[in-house]
């Protein structure tokens, strides 16, 4: 079975990781999630993602037949193809992963990053959902 790998989204994730590490190195832990969201969005825009970074972007939750079931707000949406869920907690938990995976499934966006700025060491996890036929 052959799965096509989209290198551009992986390069994007690498770039976001670097910016996140830099932001965490500057702010450290202890701020509210919104501060990290604003900081990451600011630094991404300064890095050239001016028109493609959306904060608290409304996302639709769709049933398999396309029926609207509800909505949520993604912390960050980059390039209309990467959902970033931010946390400011001691450690990531299974429910944080489930939240991001639920967002990806319902919005039909394939890639997501879960980033925790609240721990002494920055935590970043990359997730990808794809339909293999």
C-alpha cells in the first residue's frame, strides 16, 4: 500500500515547532493559554503567514453525510490545512488528544498539532488522519 506524504505540511509543522520553542523559551510556563495563542499567532504572522493564520477560527462539525451537527473554534488554523490546539497545563492528557482528533475528524482536516506551553519542557505532538483506500 502506498500513502502519499505531503511534505509541505511537514515543513510547515517543523517551522511551527521552531517558533513554538522560541516562544516557550521567552515566555516560559505560567501564562494563560490565550497569551500563548496570541504569541504564536504573532510570531507566525511575522514569519510570513500574515494572511493564513486564523485565531479562534469557527469550524463546523459535520456528520458523515455533510449535515451540520455543531461547531467549535480552533485555537489556530494555518493555511486552511493545519489545526493547532494549544494547552497551558502541567502535562498533556488523553482527553486533549481526543479533543484534537475529534476536531480533525469532524472538520475533515487531515493534520493537527497539539502544543502544551504549560509544562517546564514544551510538549508538541503531531497528528494526521487520512483515509487509506
